[in-house]
């Protein structure tokens, strides 16, 4: 079995001090780095996703509802789109950008600079199992995990290395994982 770690959107704008900060984001970045250092041999491949917005239309709003519309975040060329400095990036083999001109929550909607999709990249390397970490449990981690399962990968979300936006939507995401037969470990960090 070939296993990959997918690091979802551990970017400055989603961590404390960012334009769309999720409580615990910086701790998740640091925790992922520690796990990569201590147990990195657990994964044959490590990839990451990034929100990567140029003009995502009504995804951005001056009056966001925090469900479908959001404050501007992860704008291409801004520091907010960069990986958080606590995230060790030396093991990341490929980065999949998503959402240039529309909302995109799943890493499977993204592509590398050369245009390769996440599903194609994983299949080319005979990956059969993926584990997910990152931000936010209830949005982009959720969508990426559900798509991973739908693409046929054995999927596990390491909840202890995720941070959720809100308790209610995070609990709903965890329930969706169970319903979809997505394995989980631990408990997510969630803003109270």
C-alpha cells in the first residue's frame, strides 16, 4: 500500500493574524511539522493544497456569511497566500492551487503549475491511501476528504492536526466522514 499525506491550506490567512484566521491554525502548522519530523517515514509522498485566488467572483464579499461568502483571503501574490512559517515544507513534493477564478474547497479541484490534478498525481505514483491534515476541518479538509474517498482512495483524516472554523459545522463534517466511511483519528481544534 502506498500512502500520501495531503496538507490542506496551511496558509497565513487561515492562521492567527490572517484575514480569515482559524483558531489553532498556527498550532496545526507546528503539529504537522513535528509529525513530519518524528514519523515522516509513515508517508511515501507528501503534497499540499493552497487556496489561490485571483478573482473568485462572489466567493469574496464585503458582507460575508462565512458559509458561502468570505472576506478576501489567499490572494495570489499576497503574504496571506504563503504557507505558514511554522509548516515544514521540505517534504512537500507538489502543491495544488485551487480557486483562481471561483470558489474551490477541495484539493481535487486544484492543479500544479503545470496543470496536473491531484487525483492524476496520486494515481501516477500508485497511491492507494491518503491521510489529510490542515485547515479548515469543516470546509477545505472536509471537501478534500470527501473527494478523496469518491476518487477511490482509502481516506483518513487526522483530526488532531486540523482546525475547524465553528463547532457546529466541524461536528457536521466529522459526521459526514463517518457516513462516507472515512476513517478519523483524534479530535479537531475548534473555536468555542
